[in-house]
C-alpha cells in the first residue's frame, strides 16, 4: 500500500484520533479525517494547531513521521518512533560496530548513486548529463577526493544556470529545494527507524548538533528527485510570467502540494518501478542488512 503524505496548515485545528482515524476538527466541526494506517508522513504547518497525546502515541505505533515547520513554512523538526523494531538494541550494537572500511564503501556507493541520479536529473530536464554519469562510475571508497562536490558544481550550473548558488537562505528556487529536501529527509528518517537503525549514528555526516545524520546520509541520492520537480515548477513559472527577473517563491498550498507529491511518484529500484516512499523503506533495509552483515549490496532508488 502506498503511504500518504498529509499536511495540515489551518490555524485553530484540533487533531486527534478516533476509531483509528486521524480526525481534524475546527470550531467543533469535523473538517476531515484519514485512516492512520494510510499515513507515512504528517506535516504540521502551523503553530496554532493542537495535537492530542493519544494521536501522537498512535502515530508513533504506526511508524508515521511527524514534521513540524517554522514561521517560514520550512520543516524544522521530525518526530519519529523508536519502537518499530523488536530487536532494535541488537541492531543498534551492530550499527555502532560497523568498521571504517565498510562505512567508506557505503558512502562511495551512496555518492555514486547520487551523482548518477544527478546525471539522470539533467537528462530529464533536457540537459546533458554525460559528464556526471562518467564521474558516478569512478567514486573510490570513501570519496577521498570529494568528487561529490566537484560533480555538484557542474550539476547546478547545468541545471539552473551559471548564476545559481545553492543557498538555504535565498527565496528563489532554493526555497522550493529546501522544502522538498526536508520532506524526503523525513521519509528517510521514518524508514531508518523502521529497520531498527538509529538515525543519530551516521556514515559520513557527524555534526554533533544534528540528531539525524544517518538520514542526511541516505537522503543524498534522493535529492535529484526533488531537483527535477523544482526545475519543472521554475520552468512553468517562467513561462507564465514571461520575465527574466529573478523568481521569488512563496511556499503556498499549490507549490507545497506539488512537492509533497514527490513521495508518491515512481522511481526505479532494483530494476522495478516503485513509489518513492516505498522504495526509501527498501533502501534503508538494504543499508541495515549491509551494516549487520546480512547483505553486501545496497539497493538505491534511481530516477
């Protein structure tokens, strides 16, 4: 079953659980509901929404990632459960014990997949991705020469032009990228805890102030899925505005809806089509199997 991504952004709502349904009430009236078993990610995009403790507990039991946003409507925190796997303590010990050489092999596989997806992203957007495809074939263990960064410089120039800079604070296409990446990161965090791995123990990312470095590791090959969607939105906006001025994007309901749809779109995983949200779960499971010695190969979603 394809899990749904739902956003609630109306001020003054009371959200609770009733008969296994997430129920949204406003001023005493029922304004919507959805079966909790259908949810994968819930986004709360208002500081004026009340969640019941019973709902929070039920969402955790159903392995639903809950994302909270800031005043700019950008996700700032993720709540994920830690009871999804019955042998989590055993898996956590194995995760901590992963050797440095194995972490390097994992990281090179992830970066190779990321750069390959960037090449596919360029192709999907009508650009030439040949150079990145060649780079993706030659990532040494641990990526010691930081070919990821080298590929990124080529990628962003080709995708959005020479003047584009990847900057979280810019209100241009960066605002859309920020939101899309945060949604995919939440899906990755949800998938990680579902396997019994702990998102705080990363492969490459190690910032002590970041509670989800493993999610940041696993999300790298998934970013190009967002990039393709954002490129499409930018091109549609340019066509409508007929202007060469820099575009400023306000994250309204329409734009957020387009970005939220990414998790339901198809990708290729191990040669077969899968909705991206489902594929992220299988991807995380393959990482867990590698870390625990149950498998040797990662299966990573591709465009």
